């Protein structure tokens, strides 16, 4: 509005009438200009004040904008995440991915990848005597396979499957069922000169695979942690444990850090009834969800009957250890053992040279090498009995901490057993005389059955 007023004054000056040289002789134009200039001064001051205020408003707005920017900056940096930038990159994400955490400086690393991730797999740690067409009850030999029906529980990337099996199934039937469960699962058998091994695995490294077993299939295929007799032990599983040379004791089976104790009485328990009683005792239900205990027989009878004892994990992921307050594990060949291949008719209380004993004719010495240390146990055939020799072995300082000697006697027949006391001990034994030979403790090669033919015939005639 002030601008319009000034324009009006300016226009008025330009359009006013001029009275030059009037009768009075006054300069009217100069007087009017002076009055008009005086009248416009307040307006000019208002214009200057308006401009000053406008400039100040612009400056204050600029300051406000800058304060807003600064406030946003401060608010962002109040967050710890903005102080610590955890960025990491890999030159080849297909081989190696990297992440960071915490406060780190800018750093470059050279990483050598020796092996790429492989498929998760479960496999037989040892081969078994079998073919894919072998019935499950005969894996590892006639009657040595699965002990009853069971169910395999298989989880592939969170998806659960189950496969039931029983003694009459063949290994081929079960593997085909497993492989048909999921495209991400593969199963294959490898045959070698030693026997068969089975492999379960994912199709690639991204497959998460878990397998457990309610029965004994995985154990029979050596796919779980296994504790078992190193060989067949002469004896009847329905005979009292003391006929195996076992004394009273207690087994402690530890599964994934949990201890389970199993008492045994050698004079009253036999393996068949002892195992049956354990399975019917509800106190051991949790144990038998994770572990199987069973025995296998060689199928013979009489003096040739023998058995193996098995204590196996059902789940390949479980950690199982076994300890013993008695000598069951030693006598059942769970540790390195030297034993008579078959029992001999003899009396351990008679001197070694007597006819009713072993009938030895010369003295000798048993030579032990235990974890690299040598020990020698002399025997005098005319004055010592087999029991004396065993007592001397068990009394020898150093040797008795690693090895135990036991005599197994049953109905006039006896067997000598030399066994390590734990699974970390290895030893060798030799004889300068004939004691070990008389006790059938040397390796022999012989015909497994009679052959028709006279000893004077040529070999081609047999």
C-alpha cells in the first residue's frame, strides 16, 4: 500500500500545474517538491523497516532449517547401530560367506578354503557280512542281524518320516523305501571284499538330516556307536554268568551325559534272563529309548556254543560310554583279549606237568608287551599250577594295572583269558614254552570239517 502512495505522489508531481513567475514572484514548484519529499519520508522509513524485517525473517528461516538438519543428525548418531557399521563382503559368496559383529576396523582378509561343505551323511563305520538281498536278521552272519522289528525315524529339513521294518525284510527293500521318502535324501550301499557298508546322506550340503532307530537296524549296520564283544565268547547265554568267568558287578551306561546303572549277579544271572529282565523293568524305559542291549549266538550247541554281547546306541547323534565295576566287559571281550580258542580238559589246581593238568614237560615264561613296556612271568611246570600262573600275572606290579588273567572252568573244562582292563590298552603276549599252545591260545589253520579220502591219496583224488 505504501508503494502505491509513493507512486501517487510521484505522479502528482509530474502532473501538477506549473506556476512559474506568478505575480508574487514565488517558486511554487520548488515549494511543492519540498513538501512532497517531506511527506514521503515516513513511507520510506516504513519501506526500509519492511526490508530489514524481511531480511531478518529470511535469516531466521535459514537458521531454523540448519537447526532441523543438525537435530536430525544428532538424533541419528544417538543410536549405537549408526556408530558401528558391520558390513562384510566376500569375493566369492558361493564358496565363503562372511558376517561381522561389534566394532571393527576396515580390514581385508585372505582366506584359503581347503574343503567345501559336504552333504551331511551317516554311514557304516565297519563293513558287515551281507548283500543288499540279505534278510535283516542275517546282517553280519546268520542270526546276527536285527533283534526284532523296529522303526527308522528320519527328519529331512524339518520334515519327519518313518520306515517300519522286521526281520524278514531285505536290506534292499528298506533302502528303496528310504530313498523314496524325499528327493533330498539318497541311500546307497558299497560292496567290498570285506563286506557291505551303507550310506545315508542329503543330496547337497544344505540338507539337514537326522536319523534314529527304535530297533537295532542301524546298530547291525555299524551306523551307531557300538560296544560289543571283540569275538565270540565260548558259552551258553542261558548258563550262569560265572561260567564265563564273570564276577558280580555293575555296568554303568552313560548316554549323552546321563548315567544308568545295571547290576548283575554272576551266580544267579544268565545273559538271556538278565537282558529280558532289564527290558521289562520300567526304571530303564528311558535308557532303552536310546540304547539296545542284546546278544548274538554262533548257532552251535554243546562245547562249540558261543555268543557275543552288544550294547549299542540307537541314534547316530548320541554319545555312549560304558564302564564296569566288575569284569563283565573284560570277560566278554569288549577290550583287547587273548583267550583259548576252545576249552581244554584239565584241572587248574594240579601242577602243569601232571597228566590231569596240561602235561607240560618244560618250564617257560609268558612275555607281555603292554603299551610298549615289557613284562615276563616265569612258570615252573613241576611246582606251579595254572592258577599259580594266573595269580602271578595279576600280582605283577604295572602289568596288573593294565591286564587281567582269568580262568574259566565249566564241567572239567577250562579256558585261559588274558584281557585288557580298558579299551585304551593294547598288548601282545608270547611264550618261550608250550603253555599257550596247550591252552589253544595260538592261531591255528585246520579243516573246518572232515574230508573224504585216505592220507595216501593224491590231492587230485579228494
